[in-house]
């Protein structure tokens, strides 16, 4: 009976407490690395994945996002600007319009899934684009 009480007292510390100290640190470091890599990949995806050429379903409008944070929107005319992420799912574009001063940046909520980009403007307009694959 006394042996079973000792065994229960020894096991009550849980799995982690029975591991040598070096192993606990190793497990914690690996767990932290895994969590940070998940956060990094989730947080950076929209910023990197937006780079490229996008076209609306009707083919009337083409949008290009470049690595240097510039953008070009083309339909009958072309308008350029600089974009920046204000959050992982929010994009602000300051347009380059000659002769117009005091123009406010356009702000969009951004959703990026697979090859589809959806921008929701603050006025409620929804713009949907498909990625243009080079050579197609």
C-alpha cells in the first residue's frame, strides 16, 4: 500500500515535471519556434501575395502591385499610386494625380484567397480581381 502511495505522489507532478530540465527547455524552444513561424507566415502572406497583376472578371480593369509599394490601375486610363498595409487585412493607396492636391488616400479591406483578391472600399464598393498568370 505504501508503495502505491509513493507511486501516486511521484506521478502527480505530470509529464513535464518528470522530464530533465534540458528536455523541457528544448520542447519550449521548439514550440515557440513553431508558433512564431505560423504567425510569420500568416501575417506576411497578404503583403507578399498581393504582388503581381490582377484583372476583374469582365476584363475591363487591370491592377498591378509592385514590390516597391507602387501600384498601377488601368482601364481606359492609367492611374498610379503608392500603397501600404495599415493592418494585415487593410490597404491604403495614395494616388498620384497631377494638378490635384489634398486628395485623400483610398482605404480598402483586403481579402486574398488563392488567386482571388477582394477589395472592399470604405464607401461599400466591392472590387473583385483574379490573378493574371504570366503566359496565359
